[in-house]
C-alpha cells in the first residue's frame, strides 16, 4: 500500500487522518488495514468501484469516511484522497481531486 505524496512532499491522506478525532482516526485506520490485508479481494460493503480505475474505501462511524484509491502496476494500492461523505453521491470536486492525483502519480511513478 502506498500513500500518494505530492511533488512538494505533502501526503493528503495522512493529513486527513491526523485531523480526525482519535475514535474516527481509529475507525479509518482499521478500514485501511483491512484494505492492506485483503487488497483487491476486499469487497462490499468495504470497497466499491467508482469508475475510471478509481475505488472507494467506505468506513462508517459517526461520520462516513471515504478514501479514493487506484490499483497501480503490480497490484500496489495507492491511497489518493480522503474525505468525509455527507451526501449520497461522491461530490464531483472530490472525484476530480482523486483523478488529478491519480494522473500525477501515474505520470511521476508509472
């Protein structure tokens, strides 16, 4: 498992995690650990495809957390973007951010 890091060295998913309350951070960390353990075999209700090679890790707590990721070469999962979900659909801006980070990652890392 890899965390997307910007060219400037910022890690958006780590930043999101550090901004959460301890109990919410623990819930999301358990979800990420499940994803790391089971990888592409982890299915619903934990993960689902959102199209364009992007997948969504779904974690429920007091807040619904989402982590958008891509399966890169060699089965490596790259966590691109994390946010709290407040609507039934993933907001367009959140998808756009994940797609931009995916394109940046694939261009820089291959």
